[in-house]
């Protein structure tokens, strides 16, 4: 019996005229994600995407695992695809659903018939399939109001599809429908989650990481790689710029008031990231900040960081508590990587008493002691680029 996957779009269905473009991007993303799993074809009909394996060796379980990480899919189902013949449909339902009906006691059948030439109407199909299942599985009874499972039989153009499962998808919008943004990624818990959240809204990610060797270690950079590789399972490939930041941090340490170290540093990060972002056609920056988490993330401090940027800064975690962020990071499997104990450049030269109510003019004054433009240019020129691939 041929098993296939049916994908029905939740949010996508709402997008009016854009729907077709969104669906095309989604289909492209699905194809790319599954291309090494064996032969299959993808077709679209009536806001349903159908994946049909064309080779025995197609790995259905792995396909399900990967699909659950593709943004733009609210839910999907495995189904048996059979010939549109009532005898075949009844026998197939008895065989295909055996395992899924074994541990429940009530069910109902819902039939849908988009092929109006099929001789039976939907209620008749439901009745016959229900009867066949009751005959084969005596432990079951029908409950049309509150069944343990709903068996669905769809008679479409090419085949009849039988299923009784629903697998939750990752939700969101297909990656590529929302443009591109640059994620400032540290190695901590927050920034990978922030990137994941905007990728979920259809945005392609580039990433910028600031490294300050020898104060920060190769292991810290490896951690960033591993974090991005995990996010890439959802977002697709991520271009990563690793920016040399040692000179800037030393200059700040030697020339600026200690209480402003962190904020001056953060303003450099934003300026450099914006340069890279513009070159890469990114329309926004993304950070993992949330209000009040640390001194540099008070509302006034965030205002001072934003003052140097001329593009939107997305902070999807802005109103989240740390424990809420941790729940998400566990769910997307970045938490265990994030807690590896390697120092980030943010924790090098941290002031003992950072300003929590900074004034913009003090920062601007402090920065006059630095050759800001040249420092930025050298950092941008020294950035190393690589692509972190989506692999499974
Ligand atoms: P995270 O878990 O993301 O490290 P955090 O609570 O440690 O968050 P900070 O270290 O203050 O926060 O950094 C705030 C944000 O600044 C990070 O979420 C990230 O977007 C950015 N950032 C911090 N350090 C770096 C870095 N070395 N490279 C790139 N971006 C950074
Ligand atoms: Mg951090």
C-alpha cells in the first residue's frame, strides 16, 4: 500500500492573493529539505500539498521528523493512498488503520468527496467504512460526538486517501517569504531563540558573531557554529560573519569610562552589524535582548544602542522572562549547547557598576576618544564569512 503525506496549510490559507507565492516557497523549502531521502514527487491541489514517495527506500519516518521543522506547516498527516474503488478502500482502511485504532475505543468516520463522479456520496462512504472497521475491530464503537479518533477518507481526483492522525507542524510562515535579517548571535541562551522566532515568521537569517581572541576561545566560536546548525534545521542555511572584536574592546577599555564599557561596545556591535546587514540586503537586525535582563537591557540603555542604527532592530524576546526563553530553547534543542561554559566577548572587561540609566550625550562624548569609523571599517574588513548548512 502506498503511503503519502498530506500537508494542509493553516495560516497560509488566509493570505488571499499571496497564497500561491507562499505555497510555492513552501514547496521549494520542503523539496530542499527532503531531497536526500529517496525519490518523491510533490503536487498541490486545493490548498493541500501532497508528497508521494516514488521509491521503496524513501524514509517516511525521517521525512516526518524533518517536516515537523519546516515553517509554514501548521499540521500534516500520513495517509494511505489507494485506488478509488470502494472494495479497495474498505480493505485498505482495515489494514492501514489497525495500529492506530488498537489502543482506542471510540471513533467516527468523516468522508470528503471532491471527485463528484465517485458513485457514493460522503455519508455513504462514511457509513461503509465505519461498518468495515466495526466488523474488523470488535473492541471499537462509533461515537459521532466525542470520538477518541476521527478516521478521514478523502476521495480526490487522483486517489482516495485514508488517515486518522494529525502531526503538529512548526507553524509560522515559509522561510523566504519575509525577506532577510541579520541575527547578532552570542553563544548564550537568548540569541538562538530570537533567531528561531523570526525565522518562524518567514525571515531568512544571516548571523553576525563578535569574537575577541585570545580573550574568547575557539570553543566559543564552535559553540556559535553548533547553535546555528541547530537553528538551521528550521531556518535553512545561515550565512555567518565572524567579526574580529579584540581591538575595539581593548580601545574601549583603554579610553572610555568603565561604567560605559558595555554600552559603547554594544553600539559598536550594532553599527558593524548594520554595515554587514546592508551589504547582504538584510532589512533588519535581530538581538536576543529582553527588558531589564541585564544593565545594558534597561529601556534607556536599549534606546542608546538603537540610536546608532538606521534599520529596525527586532527583539522578539523583549517581554519574555528567562524561564520562558529557556522552555523554548529546550524545545528547539539549543539549550544544552548554550550552557557550555565558554566566555563570550560580552563578559570580557565587564564594568563593576554599569550605568542602568545612561544618557546618550555621555556615550557620544565617550566615543569621541575613539577612531570610531576606522575601527568599524577594520572590523568589517576582517570579518570571516562561512555558510552554516542545514543538515540532519
Ligand atoms: P544571549 O543568551 O543571547 O547571550 P544575554 O542575556 O547573554 O543573551 P547579552 O550578552 O547582554 O545578553 O547580549 C545581548 C544580545 O546582544 C544578545 O542576545 C545578542 O543578540 C547580542 N550579542 C551579545 N554578544 C554577542 C556576540 N559576541 N556576538 C554577536 N552578538 C552578541
Ligand atoms: Mg550573552
